[in-house]
C-alpha cells in the first residue's frame, strides 16, 4: 500500500507557476499557526497545542495528496511544503524542550540533520547543480517525526504533565522518534551519495 499518494499517479508533468491552490493554502496555514503553537507549548496549554500540532502534521500528507489528486503541483508548493515541515519540526521540537516534555538531545540531532541537508542543498543550487529528489524513505521519516512529537505531547497531556507522562503513549512516541531520526540520517547519507554521483 502506498502511504503518501494513495489513489494517485505521477504523470511526469513538471510543477507550474500557480500560487493560489488548495495545497499551497494548506502549507501556508501550517506556517501561520506556528506562533500559536509555540505560545501554547511554552505556556503549558498542552491540549490546544496537541490539536494544532496534530492537524498541522496531518496537512503534511494531505497537501501533497491534493497536489497530485487535483493536478495542483506548483513550484511554490515544492518550496512551501518542505519549509513548512522543517519549521514545524523546529518549533514543535524546541517548544517541547522548553516545556520539559523532551530532553534537548533529540532536537539537537534533528536540527543538525535538517541544517546540514538544507545547507548542502543551498550549496548545490549555488553551483548550478540539481538537488537530489526527496526519497520515499525520506518522506516516511519526516512523516514519522511529525507524528512522534504529537504522541509525546499527548503522553504529557494525558499523564501528569511532562514529569510523569502516560507511559504507553510515551513509549510509542519515543519509539517513533528514535526510529525516524535514524531513518532521517540514513536518507541524508543517501542524498549525499546521490549528489556526489550527480557531480560526476
């Protein structure tokens, strides 16, 4: 079963220059709610933060699905979607650390990975070379990370706060976080090899 594009097919057509599309609006909405998510996390309003984070994580799949389903793949969307993913992970991760839900080290690993991949992509573009396409494994890792954080937040909300989270949900969240962090680093290695091959 295909997780990220159920019921769709790639037709090989390149993205176009449209701006006002449903997927782009979803990606933009994901960016606009980040200040509210941050305020709720650092303010200890875990219930509302959980709703915002869960809905935002769901739009990561939904905007890509709609882009293909409605034939609305755009150049702007190809920028907004990964930008929204990275900023959501950053804001949610640092917010969870600030709220005491997460220790600092998983977020440092996440930021280091995303920063390195982003910088490497910028260098490739500056040199006039193509950036390796995002792999299905890379999409799966991002999807998993985007759901690991709500699970951990939900564990704190359903338990007795950050100090005593609900144990079963916390275990699932930690497993998802660690597995998908490892996958994200594995895909970064794959991107580096693809870029090296592309450089000849």
